[in-house]
């Protein structure tokens, strides 16, 4: 067969393989692209495919020259694991699992087509892709919270340098503008804590380190040891750079709030300061890269580092068609499950929840979050209101309902949210609650404190006829119900009441209200 004919066949096979991957992961790619477009934490993902394409194009001659005989015994289990993760992630409505499956699938296909030796040249592209995958919300919250706290502490320190009186409570900074009698609260949300610029800066640090190597033939992912150490240090430095630059932004906003009031917290200044943070952070990153390059200016190549003689070329080709067929069949199963959809269960709006629950009477009107908080919560429906007993005890009730969790919208655990508002959570326990109608269930119970305030908090997860105290067990149930019942709807329910002088009485009252809420929720949170 002529060389042109062979190349044409190879092109057809590669095109078919790419088409099969796209077909199998169509929903994953669509949701990932949408997240890159709308989620500012991962907007750098829009550039990552372009950077990866540039790297692969630069390394293509070396990739072809290093190709070795097909190693099915290595690639096979990797591709099979990717298939399993794709199906499990689809059935479980777990986006992160599906996206990791895509990375693992590409990893396995590269080994299948070119052999494991070429992975050394593709370490950076794979790392870039992983950095562009949004991490699970529960992990994101664990990272965002300490960053918020550090940014808040650093911001308060910066504000006080200008002799501006301020008070910090968790990630909320209170400032009394000059000549005013009303304080203004600045909340250091994820956007201002450094988490958004952090993901971008870590990615830029890797790209900067890669493209400023002094020698492109390094043995470790294209790096020689000195450049690799420099790049790792640069990626580590991205963390404090992100936090401190955002803390400076909050400090600047605080000082301006003292002199100009509420108008300093929004509008042109707020947007401009956000862009300025990125510019300053990038400049610091470039500066540190320059200094580290000077520090690691030693020889970039040692005789002992030179790779051994390349393996003999073997022109055996990978059997592409079985892989294409397997991917296509997997895609058919995935697309069937996705298009199968979920059962639509009729329900009433939570705004219609009874105003009277036993002796508890609603006090005032429903409490609504701000637009920014609602965007974070992403609930289908929610209600937050206060109920009072005749003896004067007041309790706060929150119910957040999600019609589907397949798209990534899911519960926000109080363990992640309340500490950011300054609450200290103590004495965690599981408690047994029995409703007036005899429904028994377990719930989380915490004693939470915020300054002079001390409250009992009780919360649980309810939906699809189940009540769980543990968010992890509820996730397992959601996976099961998504597969076998075509449902992933549910709600997080929280009751809070002041401890006062009697913690036991507060727990009893909170538990009694919780039981009454459970008895009334079925029309609003379907069984």
C-alpha cells in the first residue's frame, strides 16, 4: 500500500476515534464548556484546549518518533476504568466523576495508540486539563472557607493600617463610614477570597514554567530538574499571591467604604478592582518566575540525565476499530440514560408551607437571600422564615429544594456555610426525632456560637421518601434512586433556635419543630 493510502486510512481511523470519544462524552463536554463559560472560577478552561493544542503541535514530531508497539495490557485496564467511571458518573449524576473519566479515557487512548513512553511528553497537557476540571462542590467549599478567612484577616490588617475602625466576624467585615451612624458589612465571598484567581494563577504558573524552560528536551515531562523545581515552586506561590492580592482588594474597598460609603462596594470601582487584582497577581507571578529563573540558573543538562537510546521502531499499528466500536456502544448507553430523563413529580411551592405548625406560629414574612447568595445555592425553590411559640421562643426554619441534582446543583451543608459567617460549630451529635404522626428519623445536631449568640442547629436531608442525617449517605441514596427510580430531587432542612439559659430545652423545642416540619413537607418535597 502506498504511503498516501496508509496516511488516508490513518486519518479515517483517527477521525472515527475522535468522533466516538465526542459522541460518548457529548453531555460531559457540553456541561464542561458551559461551566468554563459561566463559572468565573474556571474561565481559564476556555484557553486550556488551545494551549494543549499548541503543546501537542510542537511535540508532534517527537511523539511520532517515540511511538512504541501497542501495550494493550496497560491501556486496556485504563480504558475499561474510564468506561466504568463514565457510566457510574452518569448514573450517579456526578459531574466530577464523568470529567475525570474523560481525562482517564484520553490517557488510555494515548497509551493505546503511541505507547506509554510518550506520556512523558504529555504530562503538562494532562496536568492542564485536570486543572481546568471544576472540583466537587463539597471540596470547593472546604478550600474556599479557609481562603475566605485568610483574606478577611489580611484585609482587616490592611484596613487598620489606615486607622479605619473595623470589626471582623468570620468572613464579614463591619465598617462604620465616616459621619454615619449605620455600619456597612463587607462579606468576603469566594469571589473576593482568592479562589477564583487561584485556579487561574496555578494554571498560568504551569504554562509560564513550561514555556520558559531553557531546554525543551528534559527527561521529566519536558523539564530538566531545575526547571521542574522552579515550576512547582511557582505553582505553590500562586496560592499566597491569589489570597494576598484579593485581600488587598478587600482592604481597598474597606478604606473607600469608610470615606465614601456604600457606593464603594459596587459599581465601576468593584468591577475595575477585580480586573486590577488579576493584572497585579499576574505581574507578581511573572516577577517570581524571573527571580526563580535566576536562582535556578545552574546547568540544565547533565550527561547522566540524557535518555537512553530510543527503542527500536515497530510499525505495528493499534487496532483502532474495536476501540471505536466500544466507545460508540458506551455512548449509546450514556445517551439513552440521559435522554431517558427524570420523573416529574407534582409539588406545591414552599411559599405555601403552613404558617402554623402545632403551637408554632410564623412571625413576619419570608426571608429572602440576596441575588449573589441565591446564585451560589442554585435551589429550585426555598423558604426561610421564623416561627415563634407562645412562650416567646423563636426558631428559624430553612428548606432548600432541588428538583434535580444531575446538573451539578446540590445541597450546601451548614458545615461549610455557617463558619464563613462567623459561627463556631461545637458538640456535633446525631439525635433521634419522632414526629407527631410517628415518623422517626435521625438528624444532625450542633451547638453554634457567634459572639454573644448561641443556638442549637438541627438539620437533615429529605426527599424521595427518605430522611438522612448524613450528606454522604444521602448522596449514595441519590445515586440509587437516580438509576432505579429516575429521581434525584430532594431538600436540605435546617432548624435553629436560641439556647438561652437552657440548652436541653432548646434541643427539645428544635426537635419538636423539626418533627412537625417533616409531617408537613410531603406536598412540597415529594415522597
